[in-house]
C-alpha cells in the first residue's frame, strides 16, 4: 500500500517536458507528504515507473531530471478534468477512508472540489468524479483502507472485482 501511494505521489510531482525535476527534489516533496524514503529508492521507483508510464530522464547534466513525455496522454487520476468533461458520467462519490490515508487525501486531492470530513475514527471523502476504470483501480489500490459508500454502481463494481480476485487467490 505504501509503495502504491509513493508511486502515485511521484507521478503527481513529475512535470511534463520541457520542465523536469531531480530525484532530491522529488524526495523533498515526498517528505512533505509524510513519506520518508532514500534517494536510491526513489531512483529505483522512477526506473520502474518509466517501464509503464511515459517518463524520461534527462541525463545531459547533473542532477538528472525526470519528466513526462510532452505529447503523452493525461495520466489517469493525476489530472482528471475538473469541468466534468469525460466519457464517463460524473457522479457524487463518497468514500469512507481510514485515518492512514488522511495526509494523502489532503495533500493529493483526487479533484479540487473534494470535501473531507473527519470524525476521528474515519474520513469521509466526497467528490464529483467520473466513474471510470481509473477510479476503480484507485479504490482497489487502497485495499481495506477505503470503502465506497456511494454511488451504488461503483460499490457493486468494486465488490465484483474483489470477488474475481478471491477466485484467483482462494484460501490456502
């Protein structure tokens, strides 16, 4: 779970070409989000992420800078349009999250219009989001730390995906 959060945070802080960011600056940004990892770990993470995402390292001078390829499509959930323009219907999404996600949800909002209410035992996140495969993947990546309360359609889809996972990984 921590690795997934770290990857998401890294992706959110990597600018599009021609801008770039060096590994030390990325480490500093992670620390501000409560993630303290070594420079070497971030270097390894960036190499791993570059195998899946359109990331490139500018190695012409030190410190090397990382960026997202200029003509790459928008990365899911890193820049969902706030105007609601999407191929998916925008709905009110409510998630009950565990306190361990507090810092992440506040520092890296899904959308600028999200609302967070805390009652001590859990966090209620409310946002207007398109119901997309990316949102489903994000919720699943939170594991047992986030529960979909609304809309029912999203809750049903998450449960469906979890049942498929249980079929793949039955009890031993």
